[in-house]
C-alpha cells in the first residue's frame, strides 16, 4: 500500500522507509536486518484480530524484536563511551544525547516495552516480575483491551520513528 491507514501497516511502511533513509545518510542501518529465517517476524506482524492474550503477546513480541532487539548497537558504539553493562536502549539513549537529543518519553516507552518482554515470552504476565507489572500499568493492559493497547503501541512506535526521522534525517546540514 502506498499510504497504509492502519497503525500496523503504517508502522511496517515507516520502519522500512526509515531504515533505508538512515542507511543512505549514515552508511549503516539503524535497525539490523533480520536473518532469512526471521523475516517472517516482519511479514506476519499485524494488529491482533481477537482480544486474547496469546495473539497480543505474539504480535508485541515481534514489535520488541524489530524495534529493540534489532537496534544497531555497533553503529551507536562509534559515537558513545560505553560503561560496563550498557545494553541496547541505554546505548541508544547515549547515542541520542551525544547528538543533543533528549527524549525521555520515547526512552521510557521503549524501556516499558522491553519490560513487557519477559511476560510476553510465556504468554502470561507474571505477578512476581515487578518490571513487567509496572509495564502492564504503564500501557493500561487489562483482560479486555489487548487490541487497543496493541494499536497504541504501534502508534507510539511510529512516533518513535517520526521523532528520529525529524531530528536526524530531515535536518539540513
């Protein structure tokens, strides 16, 4: 679709367009490419069509894999000073700060999405995992709103790409 109208399709469109534009400008991809065996993750990504936890978990785990697991940390490392224990989102945050970009809401969103991951892996949300519980609260997840929460996560993921695009790809140098 030239101009997708649903949040999931628009996210997929924006994701591919953003990564190509980033690579054209910087010579490296913001998101590492998926292996041939993992390309199904992108192809099968969609808004859940039913309001059940399994469908929600599968799709949101795919969003995490694409937006956090695929961050090109090697690209970020060229610009930042690493400390022991720095990982994906922290490296991204440092990279952004080096480029005078302070976006705490975006970083919080990504961290909460990451915290959901532990619950997503087992298709159940553990009450003993305080980070996962905090993420459930952050996203307002209830037994009857999985489709709406998924839609909101897709929309905020597009906002993330728009923010990065605005500050890195549309600046005239």
